[in-house]
C-alpha cells in the first residue's frame, strides 16, 4: 500500500486544526500541524511537503501582509509545493494577491469539509502530474535521445515542423514509419509541446497483448469480472485523463476492439470490463504504426470510421536510409550518450573508415539499430579514442567487394529483379508515379529515390 501524502496544516486556531486535521487523517492523509509562523517554518525546512494548508493571519503579529510575505517566501523556497490558503481574511484583494504569489487556491472560513477534500485531492493530483512530467524528461534523457529530436535532413525537419505545428491543438495525430524510426519519441515531443504537457503521457503497444488483456488494459475492469480479477483496475484511458494516450502499433488491434476504441474516442465514455456505468474521460490521442492503415481499411482489415477518427494529422517519420545527412549527427549524439561507458568518461569518435562503414550500411533497424551499434562500438573500443570498422557488428560488410569478371553477385541479381518489377509497374500504371508507388507498397518519395538509383528518371 503506498505511503499517504504528508500535508502541513498551519493555523493558530486549535479547534480548526483538530476538526480539519482529523477530517484529513480520516481521508488517509498524514497531517503535520503548526500553530504559528516559526513552527511552520521549522516543519517546512525539515521536510518536503507536497501540500501546505496555510492561514494568513498567524502569530506573532497576526497581520495578513506578513502572511502574504511568508507565502511568497515559502513558494520561492519550494516552487513545486502547492499552497491552499485557508483564512478568515477572505476579501478579494487578499485572494488576488495570494493567487498572484502562486497559491493553488484560496478558501474562506468556515470551510465546507467536502470542498476542502476535493481541493486537496486536486492539488495533490497536480503535484503527481508535474512529477510525472519531470520523470518523463529524465527517463527520456537516460533512454537515449532526451526530449530533443536530432537531424537536419529535409524529410526529418518536415516531420518535426508538422509535429510542432499540430502539438498545441487537440487534434489526433497518426505517426507512421518503420520500426525504430523514433515514433514514440516524436509522440512524447508532441505531448510536451501541447497544452496538456502537465498531464500524463500514457503509452501502450497494441501488438504486445492479446485482445482480452488489451481491452482490460485500455478500459480497466472491476473485481470479479473475470477469473483472476481480484480487485478493481483503472484502465489506461482513465490514467491518461487530462493528458495524452499513445496507442503504438495501432494496426495490430483486432476489429472487435477497434469498435470499442472508436466509441470511447467519439463519446469520451469508457466502460470498464464488468462495469454497469461508463466513466467520462478527456484524452488526446496519438497513434503510431508501421503498417499502411489506408490500405488496411480498403481491404477491410481496419475500420474506415476509426481510420478517419485517428488520422487527424498524419506525420511520416522517414527511415534512416532516407536521412543520409543525419547519420553523422545521430552517431555523434549516441556516442556522447555512451560516454559513461568509456574508461576515461570521454565520448569516442568515429574514424574515417568507421564513418564510411556506417554510410554503406542499410540500417534496417533505423535509430534503434544505430543506438545499439554505438553502444556496442563504445564498449569494444576500450581505451582507443576512435571507433574502427571492426568495432561494428556488420564490420563494413556492406561495402562492395571485387568479383571475377562476368560474375553476377546475389546483390546484383536482387537489384536487377527490383528494377524489372519497377519498370513493369510503371508500364501497368501508364507512367503515373503515385499509382506506381501505391502498387509497389512504397511511398512516392521512396519510389523516386529508386527511379534515380536505377536511372529510370
């Protein structure tokens, strides 16, 4: 059972402290009491309270101005603390000044007990959310990539620019791209740049769970609703209330569950498994997939109404092979993050030969593969200042090798087959590149690159 929140109740009225302190303790909070300004200051300096309930008119002088001054000093010392001013001096002037100084709320005596409990609960929920945001920033930095996106290539900058423009709105966002291109990092960036940045960011991989478990994870369940449901469980829609829900690999969701997700998005009502009444939630949806949802909905594998509901603004993240100019920047970025793995604590550098090997590699695993390679190479380099090709798992194997005259390598056979398929598709589509790209399952930009590589422009 989690430890209760510790609150500091500061009031010179012993009867008030007894009644409302008891009320808060019955609600499950730990309450520390102080009767004057010096004892409150001592308690506050000795312990970090997430919430303080403060009377402005305190001994030794009992003046409101001194109370406001103390409020300002308290908030300056611990900006993350929420202060609810509870005072008999509740005129408009004092209220506005307390709020201007940073008070979370202002309640005038006599205080309705139910109102007090609601305000306390909301203030502590805000503290929790702000801590989650800070933890998110820290976890992103430790996971490799912090909250920034690295790159300068045109397709990458176009994707980031679109994300920044759509972030302040509440429009749903669909992020598409191959596995390992950084879709969740972009989703977190959209969240952090949105008006919901102080709310939770709740991710789930829809392809990682079977349908029954995914439904319970999303919508929650009540005790006894199925075998093993020994207690009530809040779903991720509820956890994301006021924030962002990130559905990764949305294309892996079964059609029957798509219906329930669509209803939740359209009505804002979620019904836990085994529950009788729905609960209202307010979430912004960001989805991601490596699949072609447009083709899936045409083939009946993905609901058309849900497709248009989640599509909102579609952002395509390019694969690493389409970001050749970003490769040196990204490699350096990941090497800097791996500096703690080096004996001397200094980030390793790429030798010219290693840089050439990176440029020759196809990077099927995209950013995830590059991060792994830089971690591996850093460790294998040991005391050496520069990373060499032998430190890479593919060891420069992608470089073209000399072959006997007239010999046809497997790579050349594959290229010839690919070229022939593209030529035939172009003929079938009357030279229309957009239709050709769709027929081959490529993006238009990907087709253009292949046309240029094969000299078919």
